[in-house]
C-alpha cells in the first residue's frame, strides 16, 4: 500500500499497487548492463583532434638539417612542437549505440520501482492540477512527504484513441495540464519532472524518492506488467 497525499502534504489514505511490481526483483548484472548501456548511448562520440597532416602549419623545415648541432626536424606540425598534431587523439566514431531489450528494460525498471516501494520511498499525489506555477507549494510538499535531496516526479501522459489499419490504438498527444507543475518542479534543486512514458531506469536509480500521481501509477502498472500476468 502506498501513502496518498494532496499538494498541501495532508495524507488522504492509501493506494494499492500490484504485488508483481511491489515484489519485483532483477539480477544485479541485468541492472548494471542496462545502466551501462544507457550511459554509453548518452555519449555523442563527437570528440575530434587533428593529426600532423591536418593542422594548419607550413611544411618548411624549422631549421637546416645539418650544421647547427641540433637534431633533424621535418615540420612544425610534428606532435612535439607547440600547435603540432595530436598523436592517437580521439576521433569521431561510428555508431556506438548499444541496443536495450524492451522486456529487459521493463524488468529493470519494475525491480527499481519495487525497491522504492519496499523502502517506503514512493508516494502518491492525488492531483497535479495547479492554477499557476508555484515553486514554494511544491517545495513544501516535497519537504513533508520525501526524505532525500533527489526527487523524481512522475506524471501521467495524455492519450487519444485513433484508428490505425482497422485497429484502435492510443497515441500520446501534447497536453497543457502538466505545464504549471513542470514549471514549479524544475526550479527546485535536485527535483526532476518526467512523464511515465519517458521514465528511465537511470532516473529511478538516482532518485532518493519518487512522487507519482494516481493516474500515472495506473499507467505505469499497465506498461511494466505488459508481459506479466496481473494477479
């Protein structure tokens, strides 16, 4: 059972959640592989340095080869000269994307969410509707209901039913109902706002506490239990 609060921080009761999520676990190796893949895919691989053939330098010898008692030198573009080329420097790489199995992703996020539930670090907000952005109200709510400096706020998405090839499917659409809450949360250090459909296991792992709306909790359960039998 999860504690349910309003925006003033008053406890309104309890919200039940699926045992399949509350008791979910995953191997540490699977979680590590998922996090490492996310971090690797966040890299741009765009670092680029110039070799001696690419730097803008004259090809003239810096000094005569003989007669000066100095070692022979061929070009100021040599790596040991200031402004010379870089030896074995980084170059843009080909596509380094690491594929993440969708089922494994759900398993990892399900396990991380389950751990937060067992630790009592996931609470439910009854509604995210605000007439205007007000950071102080949200900050006060976090102080009353959370314990850590990093708080992940999860909101439900907006969907519309469309007909695609004789099948009805729900498609995510833009909504203005999150704007005031988003503007309030983003001003709080350590707080992060995310839609359930965009949540990352890395964000869940970093967060000390998670605040989720009741509709978002239902949406999260449907997604995470997509391949499981809901008991």
